[in-house]
């Protein structure tokens, strides 16, 4: 059975990146007018784009792992392909942040020890437990994903598809318990791997549902109903419990958001190809944005900092367009002239069919 390609998910990836960029822009400027104030408040939704990334990634990676876990070179191919996709840009940006950007911007670079956490993907631990560290703040989410994918392929490999749902449930419960413990100890749960991995696990649940062929047009209404119910539940918790029980809200928000995006993705996987929403998600703009979304996420905070120093105007919306356009330009150049140089090597690590697998079960990311 070959993996189905969902083109509309490139559009979802694009929207997640745009949400985060929108949030970071309006959170970096003063609320000088009523309109800007409203947009700043609305931009809080953009922060949840990271959760959308997690759920989407959990689905996309897990469906590949499930279909290829009996293929030749399973672990080697997965980790090499993952390394080729993530590491080159990750470490290039760290060099830009620590060595190049300070030549043009006023920013702290820190000691070697403070930088080391970022080079070893431990920045989330350092910032959670207040270890001295300096680096690009948004990189915490990349660390969470890489930590999850260190052990997830092994779990998928040794666990039957039938029992994988119990492992996923265990991870979700574990994350809830960890959030309760961390919050009780006065720690933040926003950046810590073990308090955020439930979003990736919930995304993995979608991969199991795909195996059962549940993403059909007749089921789209069920996912849409769940999506509406999750939004209503989330708003109820935030509005009525935020003041009196902040720990409860902090613990439940990521779970609620994850299932909200779980339902949204399930709906998009179920609707017909010619649906109006798919026509939007499959548009050239969103398709290309999805292609370069990793670069957009990585580069845009540094682009924003540069613009604050050198390209700020008196008009907020002009600044918005400049920063977005420059982020697009740099992410596009990076994808075509840097990232692609490494991505082409993925062809040497294709998932090959094992003789025991059904014909046609040859999967490529």
C-alpha cells in the first residue's frame, strides 16, 4: 500500500508558519492604535501555530514510520533523511545568529557554555530550569520535535499497529502528569519536551486512523463537529477558569489545542479534493509557502530584528509587508540554494521494499 500524498497539508504547513510569523510581528510592536491593539490580541492565536506544526508532524512522520518499519535500513534511512532535512539549516542559522548577526545588530551572544545548549538541542531544558543560556528563542520547538523522533521510530518498530494507540495514550497521560508536576514546582511547561510531546503523539493518532481508512467524505462532518466542540471547550476553559485556576488552564490548553488541530486536520483529510477549502490550501502561494515553511520559521525572527534596526518606517502595515517579504526572499533563496543541496542526497536513502512486504509498499518522504 503506497502512501497517499495530501497536497492540502502543504497549505496547512504554510498556515502554521504564517500564524507564528504574524504573532511574532505584532508582539514586537507597540499598540499605538485601536486597530493595532486588536490585531495584537488576535495575534495570540498565531502562537498556537507551533502546536499545529507538532500535530501535523506527528501525523506525517508516523504514517511513514508505520509503512516502512519492516523495510531494509529502516532506522538508518529515517535518521539520515531527518538529518539532511533539519540539521544543515539549523546549524547554519546558529552560525548566523552567533557569528554574523552581532556584526550588524546589538545582541548578546553568550559564552561557549551558554551556546552549547542550542548546539545540542537542550535549549528547552536550559530555559525551563533557568540554566544560563543565550540563543534564538524560537528554536525550542525544533528541539522538542527532534527529541520525540529520537525514540519514536523504535517505539513504532517494536509495537504492533494495534497496540500503538495504547502507547500514544500513555504518552498523552505522561505529558499531562508532567505538566501538573512542573506547574506544582513553579516551572514553565511551554518549552519543556516532556510537557509538549502529547501534541506529536496526538498527531500520530491520525496515522492510525488513516490505516483504518477513516478519512472519507462521509466522516468529514464528524471531524467538523469535533473541531467545533473543541473550540467551544477551549474557549470555555480559557474564559471561565483562567483567573481562578491558572495551573489548570496551563495544563489543559496544550491538550485542548492539540485535539482542536487534530480534528481540523482530520476534517481536511476527509473532504473531497474539489472542496473550496482545498482550492485555497492548494493555491500556488500556500503550496510554495509550505515548501519553504521551515526556512520561514527559522529565519523570520532574525529578519525582524534586522528590520527593526535598519528598515523600520512610520507605518506598521508597511513594516509588516517588508518583514514578510524579506523573510520570504531569504527562505526561498535558502531552500533553493542551500537546503536543496542537502535534500538531493535523500535519494540515496530511499525506503526499500523488504521481500516480506506487500508489493508497492515502497515509501518516500
